[in-house]
């Protein structure tokens, strides 16, 4: 049985979305369990969720004693459900907070396959969903406990359902009430997870189609009355509760201090000029970069086809908005990747890869695979030791092979085989990167190593022997708060001295060391150094040295 026969076999009916979800699951799973808590966003989200479970307040989002009014509550509710079902907030097992992100990536892949099949057939649907699930960006977001994989899943679901409704009005498969229900559910949950972002992508897609077609007859069958009621039922209760609980402060901060500044300037040093997302696209959508030129060429040639037109209206307006917005982060454009996956899959199944697109795809695939392999060796040279070399070689070879094998098969005019082979090797390479290579680079694991020292000495408060909180001077990354527990005191040197005087441990960053030692002498407090952690604070690029201190009981204690 040849490859096309296998693809046909696994793409029949419900199998295409299910198999696409499986691919996304395999691509994201290694990092879910192997990667330590990441700074800064992931650990902020996870810590806020842990505090919800500890306090029982599921309305107001807080990080320690500070309100966190930047994103809606949806992701925290999903994480809280996952932690309650599979772990506990006391255990601080980051994998439990990541499961919603993994499910979000699986939903994105499955929805992408489901939507594409209505326009292009089951084979193209399977390839589109599988490719989206294997992309470097989505499979990375799948193991990070924040909003973006879930946003991609819910937005892609809404757009896939809207696509099927649009296809039904253009002689495609019928779209029933379930399709409309999935549209409104996807849209509602996306709003509860990340506010207006998913709504913006959906609205821009619909408006662009109406302008292009010069008619909007298909919108009549969306189920507006009960759909808007459903949206209000999903979003409204929490929106009302948080408005009352914060006296409107959530909305003032979320829109006035977080969302609006992103539209007018580079917030939190994340500004970049237009073209940033376009430049990074071949890297982030890898291994799809080998068919990226073919997808764009197909979009131009096939723009009169309903499915291609829908994909272009999904992709172009939203992507341009993200490019025009001054604040840019690499994951912002992820909700548009499903449209590119559709176009790539169609180009592969139809064999519509012209000579220029083919050679550009060969070059992009080989280049990105080589760049990723080189990045692995750079990280090894900067942060690894000789024992990490086998992991670096394995990871680099798999990533390079994904790019080079895909390029070779595309050069031989076998785009479907190129896509499947590159995706399989990329999943293996990404898994090795997340589960084998990165967890071995100890200089990048400052918070985890600090917590390990306290755990080995039986000084971590959640072990039930030493009272909380641990005091930390000069280092305030959220991952350390998540590792050490909610009461962690980030006050400074004075709080570190008080902790040691109260028979609690303290952690001191090297920039505070001289002041700390002077304060120890002045206060006549005794302490012993039980460990030192040297590494990189990758959130700001600073070299960091943390010394961990245990109290010495005074005479008579």
C-alpha cells in the first residue's frame, strides 16, 4: 500500500480530525512533562491558577498579592480543572497546568482538518490538520501553560465551522445545527480565554468574504439569536462577577493598561517593525516552510475557488493587523496558521507546485532545518557541558534531516511525501529538543535548581518541616515563586535577614551579596550557605548567581 492509499485510509470521515489531533498530541507531549516551569508568562499563569485553587476565589486573578488584570479568566479555569483532576496546587507539577494547552493544540489540528475537508476533501483535510499540529510554533505552545494554544484551538474551531457554513452555501456539504453550535462555542470560549483576539480574526474573515463576494447571504444561517445568547451565557457571568468584585478595575486595567498600549507602541520592550511576523514565518511554521511558496502561489491562482478564497480572507486581513500592531510577539499570528495549512495541503495533494515555488520551498526547507540545527549547537556551546553532546547531536540531526529530507523529496516532485517525511522528522526533532536537550542545559534552569537545593535539604516549606515563606533578595522571576510557593517573600535583603532570624531559608542574588553580608553582621544573624546556583536569567539576558542560605539555630533553640 503506497503513501496516498494510507492517507486515504486514515482520512475517511471522523478519522481525519482524530488523526490530526493525534499528531498534535505527539508533537506537544514530550515538552509537557520534561520542561521545567518557564519565565515569565507561563509561571505567572500557573501561579495565578494555583492561587485560585488555594484561595477558592475563581473570579479575581492574582499573582501573590497583586491583581493580574490582563487576560480573562478562561485559561485559569481550564488549568484549575486540570490540576484538580490530576494533581494538586501543593504539588506544583507544571505538567498539570499544561494539559489545557496540549488539548488546545489538538483541537486546532482537528478543527483545521474538519474545516479543510469541506472544501478540498478528506485527504487534504488530514494533511492540513496534521501539518498544523506538527508546526514548530503550535507544538511549542502546546507545552506552555498560557493562553495561546487554547486560543488557536478555539479560533480555528470557530473558523472551521464558519468555513463549513460558507461551503454549504456554495454547493459544499450541508452544515447543520451542530456546526453552528461549534462556531458559537469556539468563538465564546476564545473570548473567555483572550478577549477580543479570536473575535477579531473571525470578524475580519467574515467581512473580507462579504466584500469580496459582494453578498452576505450565507451569514443568515449562522443562528444569530441563540448564538448570541449562548455567547452571553458563556462570557457574561464571569464578566459581571469580575466587574462587581473589582469595581470595574479589571476592565480599566485590561483595556487601558494592557490591550490599548499594544496598539500604539511596543509594550514591555516587545516592539518590532512591520515585517517581523513575515520574516519569522518560515521558521515558526516549519516543517511547512517547504510548501509555503507553493501555498502562496496557489492562493493567487485559485482565489476564485470558495475554499481558497475563505483561506485568504482568514489569513491576510488578520495577519496584516498583527504586522501593523507595534507590539509583536512570535505567537500572535498563530490563529492564522490554519489558513496556511489549508493552502499547503491543497498544493501538496494537487501537485500544484510550480518550478519557482518548488525551488523556493527546497531552499527554505533546507535553510530552516540547518538554522535550527545550528541553534542547537549554539545553545550547547553556551550552556551545555560535554555530557550534553549526544543529546545535542541527536536533536540537531533530526531537525536538519527534517529540513533536508523534505527539500530532497520536494526537489524530486513528491510534495506529499516531502510533507509527511518532514513532519515526522520534525516531530521527533522537536520532541528531542524539548524533552532531551533543553532540560539538560542547567544554566537555564535557575529556579528549578534553587528549589531542588531546598528540597534536598528538607527546607522547602511545602515539605511540612520549615515554615513559609522563603525570602528572596534580588531575584523575582515568577518561576521561582511557582517552585517555592505562593507566600514566597520577594522583598529584598531586609526580608532575607528576617527570614534567617525566624529560622526560615533565604535566597540571595549576587548583586545583593555585599549588602546581605553587611546586614548579617549588623544584625548578628547566623546562616550557612547550602548551595549556589549559577546560570542565565533568560528573561532579561543577565548572568545570575543565587546563593541559598539555611538558618543556624541560636543557642537555646
